[in-house]
C-alpha cells in the first residue's frame, strides 16, 4: 500500500473525487442511514456527526464511509475545518487516514489542504502506524518472537536515522545465560520459542545509562492457552496477542518522529504459548528474581507471567516511569469497551 498526500499549491490530479463534509439532517429521498451522497460529477458529500473539540472519532467515521464506498483517491475541500481544536493536526490526519485504510492494500491519494511540511510528517507517522497494524495481524508462522522483535526495531531504527539519535537492539534468547532471570518467559516459552527484546533510544547528546521512560508490551505471537486450551472460536485471532509489544515499539518510533528528546527503552517479552511435552502445566511453581513465587493455576495466564519479567527488569534498570501495554482482552473490554486501549503507568518507587 502506498500513500500520497498532496500539499497546498501542488497540482492535484483531475480524477480525484471531490469530497465535501457536511452536518445536519438529510432530506428525502435519503434516509438517516445514508452517509455518502452524490453532489455532482465526481463530487460527493459525506455526513459527519460532529462531536466535540476533543474527539476525532467523527472524522474517522467519515473515513470509514469513504472506504466502504471504495473512495481512496480524494480531494477534500473542507477537511481542515473539521479538525478538533484540541487535537494536533498531524494526529487527526493520521487517525483519518488510518480509518480510510481498510487493510486491502489499496493505495491512498489525498489532498486535504495541508502544508507540505505537515504532509511529510503525517506520511511518516501513517507509515509507522500501518506497519504496526500489519505486524500485529501477521500470522505466527511469519512472525515468531525473535522476528517480531527485529521487525519492530526497524521502525525505531529508521525513525532515529531520520531525526537524530541512536537506536540499539538487544535480543536475549534461551541459549544465553542472561535469559535465566526471565522466569515467566522460561515457563511460557519452554514448549516452543521465547526471547526478550530490548530496544534503546538515546537522543543526540545523551549519555544516560538509565532510561527515563520504559515501555513494556506483551508479545505472545500465538496463544493457544497452553494446556488450559482455549475454545477454537477464541483461538483463531490469537496471532494478535503480540499487539501490546507491537504498539509500544511503534509508539517509540512515533515519539521519535514527533521530536522526543527522552531516553526511552522498550521491553518486548515475546513467546509462543503452545502445547508440547515440555510446556508448563497447572501446578508448576516459578520464582522471579525478586523472590516472588508464582503457582501456575491456569496456563492461559501467560501474559502476566512474561510482563512481570519485563517490569522487573525495567525497575532494576532504573526507569523513572514505566508504561505497560497488554492485550488482556477480556478484562480490558470489560473495563473500557472495544474502542480504548488499556495501559498501566507506574513511577519507580525504588528510586529517590
């Protein structure tokens, strides 16, 4: 999929569909369910149910209507007037484009009345977001734990090369002595594959050894549930159980593209939770480096086991702020619904 944003002053292809957003109720012969209406030759109107100054969701809904109508090459005459006042322009544009892209590989061309610099910035951010979405949806045969870490690192490496700073990658595998400290990963990945990926970003001029911010993401590249096997209808999308790890790596690349000057370290505890003769079973007891002992009551609890490894290391590494992203889907949906991600933030109380 390729994206091309046309800036103000650029020549716009004549065959782009002219799109005009509008509010208010439609009149006969249209019904309330109508969202896209013809306004003339190669010209359509898209209904936007405008929310408030803090919400970009109406623009995202409009983009989904355009995608449903097969309109991916557009010239929007009044896009900027619908940008919420308290949402950064670049973020709003990326949200709109993210909703317009339906994952089919369809190229996108859009003229949204943006300055050239803004177009370049939005294109880079959209590239990061799209790459993350595609990796999150990649099957486990093509994205095992180590491959997931290496792919995610490329986004950070490319962002650092463009904007300055240094990106580094460390992958700790079961063959290395350092892996012994990861009690959760050892248990979850014992019957298959596991690794700890650590991505470091140091802005130019920084020589700090301790990260100011640690981002921790759950990276289960496939979750069968282990010996507490999931029902088949809950297992078919478990390739996406690595989305927490994918998201925090993409968040770092996104932050670099937006000009962060912080030393940030990303921890990606990645494993497959599969059933073999070596896999963990209910009743197993594991011990973490801080002395905490955990009895495995259910082998489908693998996420919190591997996250504990990363959280403990982030604390030991001296991170001041730790942000944890997990795909504990049932609990998250019960708490905040399907449209909001759950994150856990903590200050490192072991530091003065």
